[in-house]
C-alpha cells in the first residue's frame, strides 16, 4: 500500500522535526539559524537586532554567533521591540476632487480651451519649447506664466499669418482659411 507508506514517512519526518525543536528549546544558547527556525524570524532580522543591541548575543568567531535563548524570549514576548505601526505617522487622506490643482500651473486641457488649439498640437509645442511638465494621474500641468506667454505669442503669430494668407487669398481667389 503506497499511500500508507507516504503517511508513515510524513509522520516520521514530523516526529524528527518535533524532536529537533524540543532539543532547541532546551539549549541555553542558539545559533542565528536555530533561533530563526525556532521563533520564525528571518536570520537577517535577527542579525540586524543583534547589531542594534536589541538582542544580546556572543560572537565566538566567523559564523559562530550565539544568542541567549532566555534573553531572546524576553525581548520577543515582552514587546520590547518597536512595532512598525507605532513608527508610521498617521495622516489624513487628502480630499478627493474632480481634478487636482497646483498653484501657478494650468492643465493642457485649460490651454486647449483658452486658445482653441487642438490637444496634440499643444502637447507638441510644450515638448518643442521644453516647458516643465508635472503629471498627476491623468492630468499634465505646465507653469501657467510660461504657457500663457508661449501660447499668446503662438496665437498672435498664427492669427497674423492667417490674416496675411486671407488677404492674399481674397485678392486671388476665395479659399477657406488654413486649419489650426
């Protein structure tokens, strides 16, 4: 019966593990790996606590650090270690708004609405003139003063060019104005 053999092997392995743990519980001093195994704490965490002086230990040479079992239990079970939750400052969650705002900045959609220029062109101009961009979620913000200065110049140049083209086209033939 192969199923019974597997169960017997598992029970033998469990008994051997229990014996090892019982033996570790009787020792006055433990290695870092033994303490890790016995108390379920990462060896790196134990080494860090030893280095900070939170857990008393004796270093007998390379890879021969021994931890006093009773001192370790006292440290672990008396909650003398700081908890992570105690170290985190509690802050109130920011209020949710429809769109975030930054003082002195405007969104790309604000520029599109104000100047009547399509969004891809606004993005291309911002990229070309290397305006500082701040992304928050799906919103892109640019410095308001720089954007207004740039797009006011752009609009004035574009409207002057459009008027010149219209004057030339009116004199030759009636054509529709160029698209923005």
